[in-house]
C-alpha cells in the first residue's frame, strides 16, 4: 500500500480556513474533503477545541463505511481527553485501494483544517477496518502513537514484529468470531514486549460501547505519559486510577468476581511503574483463587482450541457437501453438525462448548459469504449457487440467502431457477423492490413476466 508521506503533514499542522462551518462539541456526520470531494468523514471536535494548540487525532475505519458509528462511540472519550475523531465514510471491507484513498484524503483534509499533533496520531477500526488501522499506523512510523483494534487484528499474512513503534489495544466480544485471533495477537505482542492490552466485552462482532472506548483512550493516555509524547500529568493519572479502581471495586461488591478479577489485573498492568499497584495485584490474586474465577479462566482457554477444531470440522463437511463422492450423505452430516452447534450455542451456562459454538456458527457463515463473493467476482456463479443452496438448508427462513442465490442463478443463466429463488426471498420477507429493480445481475430477467410481477408487487406494497 502506498501511504501518504506523514512527514509532509508537519507543514499542515497549524490548520487553514475552510468553507464548511464545523462547530466544536457537536458531531458532524459528513465533512467533504476539500481536495477529494468524493471522500468524506464524520467528525467530532472537543468542545474546547482551539487552533492555538496541537490536538491528538483518532482516525477511524468501519467495515461498512459507517464513519458516524465510531465517532459516536468515541465521542465521550474524545470530549473528556481532548481528541479529534474522524471516521471515514468511504473506507470499507474490500479492495485495499479504497481504504488507501480514504486514508490519504482524510489525513490531508484534517491536517489542513485543524491543528493536529502529528506526533500523536491514533488509528482505530472495526473488523476489516481494524486491519486498515494497523496498516495506517505502520505507514505512519514513529508518528503513530497507538492502534485500537476492534474485532480484528493485524492484516492477514502480516505478523507483528519487534520494534513496532505504536501501542496496541485490542477489543473483542466474547462471542466474536475473531475472539481467538485477538487473544493470540495479545500473547504475541506480550512476547515481543510491545505495549498491549486486550479488553473483552459481553457481546459479538461489533464496535464496543462508549464505556469501553473511554477505557481505550485512557489506556492510550497512560502510554503517552510513559513515552513522554505528552507531558507528565499526575492529576490525570490519579483521575484514571480513581475511576478504574472504583469500577473494579464495584464489580467485586456486586459479586461479579470474574469481571472484578479482570479489572484489577488490567489496572495493575496499566499503572505499573506510575503508582503503587501492590493492592490491585493482591486483589487480583485473591479473586483468581476463587473457584468461579478459576473455572471461567479455564473455560475461556478451553474454548479456543475447541473453536479451532469445530471450524475445521465445519469447513470439511461443507467441502464434502460441495465436492464429495456422496454429497447426500455429506449434506446430512453438515445439517447434523449445524444442529449440534446450535444446541451448544443455546446452552444457558457459558462453558467452553457454548463459547466455541457461537463463534464458529458466525465465523463459518461469514466465511461462506466471503467465498460466495469471491466466486461471483471470479465468474463462478454456479459454484456460489451451490454453496448458497447449502446455506439455504442451514438457515431455511433467511430471505437474504435466497436473494443472493437468485443473483448467482441469474448470473449463471438459469432464469427460471433465479426467479423461483427471488420469489422465495420475497415470501420470506425480502421487500426491497428498488434493490431488485436496480440489481445488475438481474438484467437477463427484466423482460420476464414473472420477474416484472415480483417487482411491481413490491412497488405497490412499498407505496
């Protein structure tokens, strides 16, 4: 990836006038890049922003080009600790060139408009956007202060190396299909002695809550004090310490020993060398000895190898169902495997089997969707159609599967089957007539009476 030379940003850091009025203290959903009008970003300026000082910036990349989402999530943290937050409305999962162009435009525009501290550039992203954030930080070199990776780690095929100049904070839901990846990345960063932390929340593959975003920025502030990229601030350290220790104590008093153990452990690691952490380390040891905490830690560790084994099994039965000698038998095995995983995922107790099954069901579905997209792009619609037929058996009530199957069949020249699949999608609840009417894959169907009836019926229903 050809990243914008960050050294060139130094001359832009004082900010220049812009035609678009941007009010500090308010989220702006769309700021159009002056030099690249096709590019835009959501923005938050702290309410006390002035161009008289340099401000750290957090650049955010969402997997689906929703720049507003990370800006909303990080707003409270940005206001509290004085960060500019800019979330690209263009960067999304897909060709890396799209993310490259979005990053270049956003960097140039924010540096021209605002007083940016080019020594404290931060990057965050969700899912594939988290991988973009890492690439952006690597391109920034010593100017990158930190990365907050949410639901995704380093780009595939790129391993962390000693000497990475930025701190890394990972965030993952316990049911996130990238949960194991995030744990493995955290262990790798520990071996490389790179400043790191992993925050886990009760949820799936998503951006974390504003509360977690505040913790992430606080951790980055502490790292900045350690590296002296910002001035020493005892008041700030004590404020963060008081909030974090208060939250840990509240979890303990509420009887949530597992969460209290995690909070005390993280607090001790964050404040080591800055404050006396012996009381927090002692609390963590005491909680770690409790049976429920020992059990939770073990279940968490056990869930990761079980997840890997389950993923391999799922991939194997899918391939057998598509390519095996006895595809009928393989389909029966696939459906049996899915039902077993569903039963495990619905267990009331969060044991290793439940955690692994939830992540495998989501990740395997995502994997099949990605394979479908690759097959369509490579001109293999028949292959995608076969896989979508499997997916329809796995989720028989899913309208989106039938819609995608209709697309694949239409691209494969099977007009009648495509219309049947589209009719099935509508029957299951797909009601976006405009999307159907505009879908390029359906061009061969537009003169077919049955297709026209489907579109007209949805148009009347929408009206």
